[in-house]
């Protein structure tokens, strides 16, 4: 029979699914795939349940239910001072995952170049390549993950259509600084390029670090498609409700991508996400505050065991260097070893690179109940501090 799509045939199963399956197989504590182990706010869950019973279960409007589009616009204003028109500048999608693909579809023609920053989230590269674009990869280097400005500038050229920027960034937990964002903005203007801004962790930043959307910088309002995720913001990663905020000219094409990908997104979950986005500031403060305490619990514990722990300014994750523990093997072997021997699972960071990469880092998720983190630390201590 004729061969199938080469790119997809050659794409492996995502590392998150692989490691979660391994965790189940070994009955281990899963600090791999990033998902909280407690539910999000009760009023948001209740709103989703109630919304199933009031007769709005058929196809909602393609761009999203009005309540959610208005809530997304209001959140843009409240948190970032951005004026977004809920009727023409918001597109609701089935998760940020769909939004990323839809935004890339909006911008890319075959032959275009897209600048990507490694280590990167695993859906970016396959989609860029499926669309016929050429990825131009620029690498951040641990432990500081600073933006290599000369290399970034060199990655831009006449064929550059866009950059895909993830801040706060998975898996580095880096939050791009105003200065770095300004540099990127300068390159976008110089090369007349766009930005797809994956900001799913926008509300998960620590130690007073502020997330700044690239879209808020001078000249960037017209060039950015900004992506958020209800899954992350309301601790319900299974919900898959994402939202794109973009200027009308871009949103009007993004909605065509959405039309062809999923067309609409479950209406009750959209309406619950709207309730969530309208919650008062104290909700957002405690979301990041609680997570910061969990970061400290896990990061301090891992450091005590002997891991080299990299700083985490945001997201669900802390990256660790396991060489100080004396483990002689790569990150895949390490993550398998601790799953089997300590019954704690992490993610090998090489999964976030295309090709050769530093192979002595493991990523741990701290979005878990304190007792789970404490037990995971006790197990790792038993294995490494014998
Ligand atoms: N982007 C990044 C960087 C992520 O870590 C995730 C995690 N799921 C997503 C996008 C996808 O978000 P969603 O679950 O809303 O599709
Ligand atoms: N974003 C999550 C992580 O990085 C996983 C999402 C997924 O499993 N696709 O762990």
C-alpha cells in the first residue's frame, strides 16, 4: 500500500504519554507530565456542571461563546492593559494545543521560515514542518537560559514569517525579561515578522516575577497572536479550552484554521472558563502563591538530596541536573531508573530538543499535593542518600 504521511509516521509518541504510562506500570508518583492532582476552583467546576443543564449543548458560535470572548477581552485589559475586541479579536479553541496549530496555520505558507527557541514544547516542530515551513532553531543554554541575542538575530532573515515564543517557558521555567522581549520585538519589526505567543503559564509566575505579553510592547499589538489556556489557569488540564487574542486581521484568518480543525469547543467548559476568568485578583494571586510554595518544597528537597536544581520563575516545573548524584547514564536512563527504583517519575529534558542535546537534566512537576511531593522526596532520598 502507499506510504502514509512521512512526518507523522516518523513522529514518536509524546514523552508525556510515554512517561505517564511508565509511571502507571510501576505504580510510581508521577512528577512527569504536568497536571495538578487536585481540582481547580469549585465555582468554576459548578459552572461547567450547571451549564450542561440549561439547553445550550448544541454547536456554540465558532469563535466561542460570547461570555468567554468577553471574559478573555476583560482579562486582557485587567492584567495587561490590552484593549481586545471580544467580537473580532478573540478565537476560542479546543486547548492551547489547537490554538498553537491554528496560529501557525494562520501565518505560514510552505517555504516560510519560523524561528523557534530550544528547549521547546513538543508540538511545535512537527506542526511547523507539516505546514511546509523551515524551522530555525535557537538554543538557550542552562543553567541561566539567557537569550543568545546574536544567534537569535542571525536566525532571522528575509524568509522569516514568525517566531514562536513560549513565556513563561516549559521546560526551563524561564520568564522572558522586558529587555529580551524588546530585543525580539525589534527583530520582528526589522524583518516584518509575526509572533505566536504561547502564554499558557501566564498566571503561574513566582517571586514577584511578572509575565509580560510580547503583545504589550510598542509596535507588537498588530504582530502577535497571544494564546492562553483554561486548563492551566483553572487547574483542569483535561478541559482543553484555549483562547487566542489577536488583531482582527490575524484573528479573521485564525478562525478559518479553527473552522477546519475542530470548528467549536464544548460550550459548558467555555462558559465555566468565563466564570473563572472573571474571578477576583485574589484567586490569581493564590494560584501562583500556592504553586510557589510547592516549587520551594520540591526544589529545596531535591537540592538537599543532591540534585543541581535550576531556578524556576514560573510554570509547573523545576529542571534538575542529576550528575551530582553520580548517575552514569543519560536523562532517559535516569528517568527510567528513578521510576523503577524510587517509584518517582520525571521527564527527560532531551525530549524538548531536536537532535543532540544536553542529556543530564530531568524535569519534575511540582503541581501536586504537598504530601505527594514529600513522599516523592522521601523515596528519592532513600534511593540516593543510602
Ligand atoms: N503549550 C505549553 C508550553 C504547554 O506546556 C502546554 C501543556 N499542556 C500546552 C501548550 C497545551 O495546553 P492545552 O492543554 O491548553 O492544550
Ligand atoms: N504540557 C504538559 C507538560 O509539559 C503535558 C501536556 C501533554 O501531555 N500533552 O508536561
